[in-house]
């Protein structure tokens, strides 16, 4: 593989550079999403529809703890991208060392907390009735692997900040492929049931961590660390915290959303409605992979060029990313509007679930063509180190609009009120983000570019 320098982020044409960064990110997200998708199909076909709902109960808890690593990763990677853009390699290395220390301290503490309060957490997130037992089995085992996932998510963002998207892609592919193979062995061949699904996931997290560890110990990384880099420095921790809190807040709101959704849907339609939401949730992760890939590719380019004071390149990166992401989002929208029932049948043979899920899927994805503005807009403010607007825009969709809507609308429209809350919140949050982003480009980037 040819040697790639982070300095390429400030030199190559924006369109070419965005594709170069986004394609590996998209492939990595695709494989990871396929892993989640196929894993859900395996669980649904080999264990049962209730097992899908059980995993959906556990995911917000395990992903929230893992998101602590992603929060530290994205917050620190914004610093690293700008430091590399300003040729400050010393700060970049110090930041990375602090990221490792923070991730270990925070995630291990949270895992211990999560295991201690297991009997309270599972029911709170919708693990009731027939869902409780398989959810508890899955939760306990998966939590053992979450620190490895957190370190992997943190390390992956740093690899992107160095301008090495292909290695980041491999890091996402390894656990995905490993999980599917282990699913087949543990669930289908050894008949371990929910425990098999959980161990397959946990071991896959470990495989990802080992690859990322190899990357940073190899000659491929520019961030060679000394012991002193692991000592927490107040100013670095403060900046990581302010920017990383944006990601953490987003995941916290996602977890709260799962809590509300699972409980509201269980009350309205029982296990069938929770399973329908689980299937739609998997499609939200899978179908939008190219849009998320553009967003991931956008982050290091915007951060590096902002740090290098190349504001015209930053502006062009924003417009190009929104254009590319909007086109891809529209294609996803068309596919999901046409084939929702066929997609649902991949997951389950349960007639009630098949009857309910397609309509829900259409409503959930109804505003997909416009979401690029919201995603790229929020990502821009995080990439350039502006924590407060990044936080506000990140929370806009789910925190300010979606959660209030799912608490209010079902009282008048029942389960339909839950599903229609998705496109309404998408439209409102996109309008808010567009206003913030337009103001930033006009008053800050164009003014600085002169």
C-alpha cells in the first residue's frame, strides 16, 4: 500500500479527495451495517423473532458505553486533524495518548456500573415479558467486549484524522466478517442460542481492537507515542471533552430514544411492534451507509483545511459533501419506498411483523432525501472545533424534536404517531441546521477567505 501523508488533505482536489476518503468509509460502514443486518437475520431465523427484540433492548446500553470511546475519539481527532494541518505533531501525539487513557478509564468504569445494575437496566429499556430472559443473557456477555469496541471506535477516528481511510475501512470490516462467521459456528453449529450470538459479537470486538493496535504500532501511523503522552493534560482533556461531548450527547439521546420507543411500542403493540422497530432500526443503520460514509470522509478534510486556514477549501468541501450525500440519500429513499415488504421478509417469517413493518419503514424514511444538510452541517461544526453549535445541531433532531413528538403524537394517533414523528423531526432539524450553516459560511468562511 502506497505511503499516504496527512498533508494530502490540504492539497488534492476536493471532489477527488472526498471520494477517496468517503469510499473506504462507506465500504467500512456497509460491511459493519451488513454485519448488524445479517446478524439480525441469523438471530431471527435461528433463534426467533423475540431474540431480535432482545438485542434491540441491549444495543442502546452497550452502544452508549462504546460511544464514550467514539466521543473521545471524535473530540480528539478534531484536535489531531487541526494540529496536523498546522504541522504541530507534538500536540497531535499528546492528544492521542490522552485519548487512550480517557477511553480506558471511562469505559471500564461504565461496564462495571452496567453489570452491577443489570436487573434495573434491562427492564427500563423495554426488556419485559418474553424479551427479558434472552436480553439478560445477551447483555451480560456483550458488555465484557464493550471496552474493546470503545477503544476500536476511538482508534478508528484517529486513523481517519491521519488521512488513512483504507486502514480505517479494514478496521471496520474485520469484526463484521468475524462476527458473521462466529454467528454461524456458535448459533447454528453449536446451538448456543442467545449466548452464541453474544459471544460472536464480543470476540469480533476483540479482533477489531487487535488490528487497530497493530496499526498504531506499525510504521503506517505518524503518531508514535512516548510514556509522557499517556499522562492526562488538563487543556487537552478539556478540549477533547467539549468536542467529544457532542458525540456522547448524540448517543445518549439515541439511547434515551430507544428507551422511550421500546416502552411506548410495547405498550401499544407488544413484542410485535418492538420487533418491527428493531427491523426498521437495522435498516436505518444499513441503508444510509453511503451518506454516513460521505460524512465520515468530510470530517478530516474540513478539520485539516480549517487548521491550515484554507477557508475556501473548507467551503467547497461543505457544498460538495452535501451534494454527493443528497444524491445518495435520494437513491436510498427510492429503494426503501419500493421494496419494504421484501426487506421485512428477510428478517422474519412472523406474519404480524411482516404486516406491520413495511408501513412503518416508509414513514421512517420519508424525509431521507434532505438529511444530508443536517448531517454535514452538524459534522462541520464538530470538525472545526466549535463545540456549542455542534452540540445544539446534534441534539436538534432527536432531542429537541423527535422525543417530544413521540411522547405527544401517540396520545392522539396511536402507533401511527410514533412512525410519523420520524419525518417531521427530520424536516424541522434540517431547516434549523441549514440556517446555522448558511450563516457560518457567509459570515465566517467567506469573510476569512477574503
